[in-house]
C-alpha cells in the first residue's frame, strides 16, 4: 500500500536524475562524452573535466561529493587527484564513478547497499564496488545502481523493493547481481524506482515500479524482470526521471511515457501515458535528459529545449512557469551534452565551458552562491589545464578555455604556428590558432597531435614517416586533419615517429613508422593514414607510445604491448619484437600504462607501480640499473601513486598527497631534485610541493612538465636549449621552482607593452600605457579600487581602432588622496572586455610594502611591490612551504585559510577562500 502515499512532492524529493551518455548517439563524438561527463543529482552536481579529473559541487550531507567531508560546497571542488575518470552517475544522495580501466567506484549514502561494496556503510570518498571491473557504463536511481559490462550483461545492486534490480525478486543486494533474462544491452538508464535497458537491435526493456506507467508496457503492473516497452519503437537512447521515461529514436524524434502531472512528457497535456507517445513540436534531437519532473532535449544545432516542472527555474526559459511542450532554453548556447537534476540543469559546451540553471539552494550550480538562476549561467568552475605533453625539445598544452599553446623547438613546424617564423624556436608559450575546442595533446620527437571536442584529430610538424596521418610525408607547420573528417577519437598518443588513436568503441588505430611493428597491424610496413591495430575484437581503454613501441590497456586491466622489444620493454619476458598486441607478463591488473623512450610503466589499482625494459639510468626505480623483461616493482611496497609518466630515460610519479617523486636519468635536471645525479629509486622533487595535479607524458623528452591546479600555470625542469621549459629562457633547471603562465600577460587583441601608475601629488596619480599594435580597439576604461577587489570606472580613453603603429596613452586621476589600485579594461569594437595587470599606488610617504591582488583570493594572485631579485613564496599557518618561489603566484587548490606570502624581507597576509 506504500505507493498510495507517493505524492508528486514525495517522488520528486526521492528523485532520480541520471545523465545518459552520448556514446550511441549518431554524430556525437566519444571524446566529449567520455572526457566531459556531467551529472546532476538531488541538489548536487558532478563533472569529469577534459583531463579526466573529477569535480563536485552542491549538497554533501551524506558525503555524496566524495571529498572526504560532509560539508556543502557552492563552488566546484576536485575529488581526489586521479585523472582517469570517464563516467559519473548520481542518485539522490549517492554517486558512482567509472574509471578508464572499467572499475566502478561509489560514495555517499549506502542505506540499501547502493554503493555495492557489500556493506551499508556510508562512504565519504570513492570506494571500489565489489566484483572487479569490466564495466562500460554506470547509472544510478534513488536507492539503486546499475552497471553495464563490456560483454553486454547488466548488473544491479541496492534497493529492490519494487523489482528495480530486475532479478525476479524484491530482495535488496549489497553487491552487483546480474539482471535476469540473460539480455545483452548496449545502454542502461535508471529512474527513481524503475530501470531500463537498450539492446543492440534498438528494442527497449524496462523493470521496476510501474504505478505511473513509466515502464511503457501498457500497464501499471510492477515488473521485477525486464519487460519489452510497447509500441515496437527502436531507440538509440533512453533517459528516466522520477516516474517518467524518455526515448530517442534513430531519426531524432523523441518519445515519452509515464507520469505527466507537470507536463514532463511534452505532449501538450498532463495526461498519464502508459505507452510511448511523441513529444510535441517536431524537433529532432541528439540527446535527451530527464530530471525529477521535467525533461531536456538537445537539438541537432546544439540548442536546448525543456518542458515540465519549472518552479526552480530548471527549464532555463527565464520563468518559473510549467511548460507542457518543448520550450527553448534561453541563450545562444551550443551544447554538446545536457544533464537534468532534481530541480536544476547542466549544459556542457564544446569548449568545455559548463553552464547551469535552476534551483541552487545547496550550491548545486557551482556559481559560488545559492542564488536560483532561471537562465543558463556560467558555473565559474576553476577548470584545470586540460592537457600537457612534452616532445623531444618542445611542449604543448591545452588551457582550461580550450585554447592550444606550444613552446620550444620549432625546426619542423611542430609548434603549429604557421610558416611565418615557423623554424623559430619559442622559449615561452605561444597560442596555436584561435580555436577553443581542443581537449588533449600528445607529442612525439618532432611532431604534435591534438584532439578536438568533436573527436577529430589534428597533427603537425615532422612527417617523414607519415606520422601526421594525412596520407602524405610532407611536413606541416599548422594543425592538419588526421585521416578523414568522419574519423572520431577519444585519446591520442605519440611515439618518436608513429602515432596512436583510440576511438569511442575502444578500437585502436595507428600510423607512421612501423619498422619494429609498433603500429600493431601485423606488418612492419609504414602507414600514412590511420590503420586498425590488432584484431577486430580488440578493445582498449587507454593507449601509450614509446619511441618505437606501443602499449594498450584493456577494460579488464590487462596490459598489451607491441613494437620494438629491445631491453624487454614489451614486458613479455623476451626481447623479440611483436607486430601485434602481445600480453604483458605477470598477470597484472593495471589502471594506467605509460611508455618512456625504451621502458614502460604500469600503475596498479592499489597505487603500486611496476616498470620494465631499459634501466641503464635507473628509470625502472627498483634500485638497480639492470634491464627487466617483466614488470618489476618500483620503489618499496609502501610507495603508492595516482599517476605515472615517463620521459626519455626517467620516470615520475604523482602521489595522492600531491607530491611528486622521480627516478632515472638526471643529467639534465629532469628529476627536479636540485641535482644532476641519477636516481635508481624514487626521490621527492626539491620544492616539496604538495599541490601538483598531473604530469605530462614525454616519451622522448629530457625535461619534465607538471601542472598546477590553475588553468594557467605549469612548472618545468630539465634540459632547455630550445626553450622547451617554456619559462622565457634557454637555461636548464634542476627544480620545479618556476611557475610558467599559459597565457598572454596582456589583453588581446591589443598588444600592451607597458602600463604604469605613479603618484604626482598628495591627491593625484598619473597613469601611462603604451601599445605596439591594436585591432578593433574601442578604447580603455580606467578602473580604480580601494581594496583590489571591487573596481569602479574612473574614466575612458578612446583607442586607435586598428593600427600596427605604436600608441601612447595617459590619464590623470586628480582625486586620489589614499592608496589605490588601478587597471585598464580594454574594450573591443564588439564589446568584449579584457583587463590589464593591476597597478598599486600607495598613499604619499607610505613605506614600501608587499601588496596582493586580489585578497582574499582563490586562484591567480598578482604580487606587487616585490623587491628586486626576489620571488614570492607561500607558507601555511604552521610555517610549512606550500608554494615554492615563482614569478607568478597561484593559490588554486590550497585549502581555505590564512597564509603568509614572503618576498625577500617583506611579508603579507593572504586569505584563501
């Protein structure tokens, strides 16, 4: 009788809110679906960013954010340090995460065993479910969870009072239990108390609670085993809300069935439907998402529509009015993915920008407050740099805003900046083109690869072996399409003279040099276009490329290798080359594989590292310099890592506490330990930093790159004759001391060459600035602040429009008796605004002092008044070093609190929000 007490409010509060991935939607790239997943829950949100890191915001009463606490957050916070997440799913107060190796983690409330770890214990951090890996998709209902295995079987666990686990019973399960019927599925979905599965032939099955007709079988009868959805429709995607279901057909038409009290079916009525019914309007969709009592549809042009319940503004139409038919979401947004929560919505754009709208009482929109939004609002998440890579003597990076940057050696055009000065090395980052939809980079010896959000791959630089994959052996100095316009990839890897690409279905392709069989196609014939690796049935979750060998990780965690096997780098206990994927010995189950120039690394699920291959410089980290043809433990049994990477003859490991350890060749200072002495066991880098976030692969590099939490900075150490450290010099380094900005320090499109502010009297300040060139520059607003936080316009100086000639500007502030901060707000002709660095002017006769802008802060901090020859460092309240000396200061990732910034003999208090 319990179902008679389920009111609309009851069921909405119980809520379900699952984002269905776009893996099966025609025309949708796997890249963004796998590396940009967003999920909206009951008053909280999860996101996997393009670098594979996991972030969360909103309500955390049961630990559903996974941060180790039960404290809510109104801004996006990173969950751990792992960078191998590929999917997330959320229930009411529990979360699921899928890693690249097919293992599933769960956290949050666990009353009914919905975390699948064999207990009913609440978990505050991601915890592995029972039963091992092999999963390709996860979904979550209110109190139950589902997982799809690589072989098409479905498992379920948690609450089963309404048969939502589909095993023919109403018994709860604390560990994954196979769904009845032996059906093989390609996709799953979960509602509050019902579940769905899509088969390869497009037929849809449903099971669980059916009092509102959400199963679509023409009845309201509960089903505890999969039952065919009525109507004979063939679907490519399913989505489930509290008690309604959506189905997308191959022709782009949308259907809906189940409860319709608030118009969530979108058919113009509030009439319950027991069988699939067309959604009104005739729009063609590429994705559907279902919230508690509302629905979202992503149209082919990237615009979104919404219908149903709207009290919290979840429809994004600027109102709180219920809609019974699809209504456009306000804005010019072109989305690639949508997610629907209980009363809020999320939209992801191709450049990685996340927008949110709807109810925000717990901070689930991630905007830094709890204000409801009735139209899409940028979440303001501090996204990390998306991707970095190290070539033989150059570096690549994708910034948080999706722009692509390069620096270092440019002999073959590998920086991608075009023919003008294409052979000129750059010792600091320069932007490659103007596109903002890059998500991943990889670097070979002298060529570059980059992946766009739509899954297309581009390459440039040296092409003597066809490693650019465009059907030629001609070098290119700008990004050039790999293969054809229809080829779509989810990950790229680059060896010395060959390239690898993984597609959304797990198949691997390779091109370039193949003398050792490193392309894995069964031959030693070079290829100038992508060619399938291994057998047609091989499915990989990750690829890595060494100088002349390749590695592939399978969903079950087994490792395969092919290509040159000198020194045993393929790990099969031989030195015989292989031109097809060959199993790495030892039976290890890995979560990550890394290839160095002549050695290989593997990371186990428990964080232990193994290495094999060449060890002449100690790059295997086992305390010797003897080669090993099988995986050998790195360091000691207590050493645990979250990420590994490898260079030409050295290795690095990132630990869970944010520290970096390195081992192997160090003649160029690439270990960052302050010396040039080789290490045969892991040694911590010299700055003792505890907030590093990820390491850049560089299989042929003799330098190292590491990212900070900021979307703008990286640190580097090692060899630097071509400027590959990106620090503006060609001086080698042996420490990760210098934080290098991945951005132009001046507003564009104006090239600002100077900006100064000085006091000319007790009450007056003179400002002066100069430009080298301008483009469409309407002018400069002069803005002033008393605290460096809140700026107000003080005046406006017209710009030169478009000009290649230098221009000088001045402005006088006659009312400035006290200390003040000044900045320029450069305005383009189209209204876009960018800002100059801030200048601080003390009051008359005020002593020189260190000034921090902004303060409080949560990201980049400008340090003013730094004594000549010194660089700022940051200490916590215990006097421990938390940010090493660097020209630029970034406090992203530091816990909120009070810190001390020192530069020479001066110090200033900094509040981190």
